[in-house]
C-alpha cells in the first residue's frame, strides 16, 4: 500500500470532520455548478486525499524514472539531460517556400523539423490531377517528384537534424524520397533520423485520408517497419497517432485507448507478417498525442499512456528489452481548442497545453500558432509559438525535476482512473477481434461521434466554457494578418512537374513502376522498389496508382 493503515485511518477521520464543516459552509455559498468534470466529462471530486490512492503500490504502479512501469518517464535524467525536441509543424506552398520557413525556424532555435503536406500529396495525387486542382500548397507543401524533395531539403543537414513527416497513405513514397535524397548526398541511411506518421488505422477512425483498404494499408506499414529495422535504424517508421482521434471529438480516454490499441494491432501485424521479434522493432515505435485544454487531465493521460504501454509490451508481447517498453511520444497542442473569436486568447491556451505536455513528460512538442484556426501560420505567429516552448524550458522551472506532480492525490487518482477506463475499451476491442474488425464494425467511429456530440451539447448549454465564444463575448473584431497561398503556386508547381516528366528517363520510370507492381502482387517489401522508382523521378501519384491498382481503393462506409 502507498500509505500505512495509520495514515489512512487518520485521513478518514480528518476528512469526515472537514466534510461536516464544508456542509455548513456549502449551505450558505453553494457550488457554482451542480457537477464538476474534465473536458472529457470525467467527474471531479471536491477534494482528493490519501484514501483515493490507498490501493496504489509505489513500486509497481509509480516507481522511478527510467524504470518499469515508466510512469515517471523513460529517461532517468529527464529534461536535465536534454530538453524535448522543439518541433514546429511547417508546410506551405512550394518546396522552396517551406524550405525558407524551415531555415527561419532553425535560426530561431527549433531543434527538429516537422512537415505538413498539401491535400493532394496526402491523398497520393499529383498537382495536375483534376481531383487536386485548387488545393496546391493550401494546407501544406506540395510534393510531386524527387525534384521537389531535393528543393525541400536544400541546405538541411540530414545527418544532424531529425525530420518528422505527417504523411499516411503515401508514407512509403515520401519516405523513399527522403532516403533517396540522403543517398544522393552520400549520407548512409543508418545516419538519418526522423519519423513518418504512417498510421492508417487512425485515418479510418478519424482523419479520413484514404487510399487502400485496411489490410493492405497495414501491410505497407509493415514493409516500412521491416525496412527501417534492417536499414534505417534511427528512423521511427510509424508515429501511432491519437492527435487526430482527439481532434475528431474523442475524449482523453478514447484517444488513449484507441491509439494504444492501434499500436497493438501494428505490433501483432509485424510479428505475424514479417517474422520479426518484438524487440527487433518495438524500440523504434513512436506515438503522437494531443494536449488539450484540461491541464490535469492531459498530464494524467500522458502518464497513464506510458504505464499501459509498458505493461502491454512486457505482458502481452513478452518484450525483454526495456526500450521496447518505452512509450516515446510527440505532443501537439490542441487545434480544436483554438477559437476564431478573440484569437490572441489562443496564445494563452497553447502555453497551458504545452506546459501540460512538458509536465506529462513529452519527448517532442509542437505548439500551435494563434492564427491556425484561420489560416496557415504566419512567420510572426509561429515565432511566438516557438518562443512559448523556449520560455517553458528556460524560464518556468518546469524542466528542473522529473514528473513533479507525482504523489499528488488528485494526479495519481486521475491517472489511475484514466488508465482503468482505457483498459475497458482495449478489452472490448480485443473481444471484437482487434482494431481492424472494430473499425469495420464502426465501433471507434461511433464512440467518437457520440463524445463529440456530447461535448458540443455541453458547449451550447453553457455547461462547458470557451472564453470569447460562449462567455465573455465582445463585439470587437480582432483583426490579424492572414497568410495567403497565391493561386500562382499551383501553376508554377505544374510547370515544374511537366519539366521533370520531359527530362526523365521514361524507360527507367516504366520499368521501376512495373517492378513495383510485381512486388506488390508477390507480397514482397515495397521499400527498395519505391526508392528506385523515386530516383527515376516517378511521381507520387504514379507510385500510388500502382498501390490503388493492386490493392484496390477504400471508400468510407459513412456511419451514422
């Protein structure tokens, strides 16, 4: 037990006395709300005492940093050894535009790159495809061929800076381009580091950028995991993402449960399909979480995530290497918490969400910009967001000691509650046959839809408050400069694409695409064939069309 019987008995007696006094006071000054709860609607008690965590075992449930169950962090030195990676999300217009933003951020103190791609690239289409028209560079950088990727990486020391790429259906293609650029520069693949998001299960659940059906999509992910394990050992070949699940309206518990169960699905698939031992590849698995506005709920969610994953890897998959049990994760502040009304309030929201991520022990962090609810972030707004991280690291003292909220009756109790409720979801999905079966039944999709509806109902009724939107509203409109991507970017990008098509070796392109198609049909690993195809300047769409042809295209069933 965490506390002796004597301490618990004393706490119980003192609590009863305190509650008797509170009842008298409450009759004169009643609570402002009938029910107090987190953003995710977990009910919060008026007070937490030793009794709430009386069954907690310090050694097995809390422990020390760097030791199982890793609740308090993976590293024994925490941020004293190294701050989290300051990784601002950047992608806009052309590859040259994004490269310019990257250099600005590096010069401002960013320590890792993070790439947003435009919608055609995300969906595996070239800029000149009729389905892509009008979208070039609007929500991220447009990438069609290796020519664009070479421009994107211009002047970036690929063997010194890690790069995260938020790409899913065409993840193997964009990663092949990254690998090809490294090889063309003479940098061994063993020396490059970074992350591809490459998490298709969360796409079927939440974000909805699709290409192929679930089973071949998971097979392609397995190919990247196997290739990375054998040839690119410093690369995280998947970032199992709860961020988009949360942005779709999930609660903190749902985000945690569905994300970790997705991770389990990938582990099982790689073991079954590739014959790898769990300790061969698990140390390079990474995660991506949302840090929402409920300060303590988010801290507890991140702490619970580490403990659940450690238990899963040790007990379910018999991992022996402690690094396999580490949950390494990136965190991004909540885009869905930002408001178009009174946008400067978003600076405060982002600062608090970032602080929660740090206190929760994140290894990497992106802070949203104040204008992201309205447009792609401007240079000015993104610099404020980066400075927010730097102030937390250098000025607040939050990085001075590890897991500083450990032992709090409230924090430990809420951590336990979130973990228990997440396990309930995980076991329910196990009973359904796994996450792919659960997705095909529409289970996680409908749970998220119900949670989103419930939260919106609470906002509409004023039970939950968003400052400037449903309380403290003003008529004054705060105008901020908006970043606009000129339509001329699309025409320039199409000209670049056509120029590449004219000068490339068409026989080599045709052969590499034919070889890739045969590889897909045989069930071999696609990565060597992808790298060869992009080196011959095959486009993103040409490669993805091979996938669509062999594996078929997915159509969302539209659950209601």
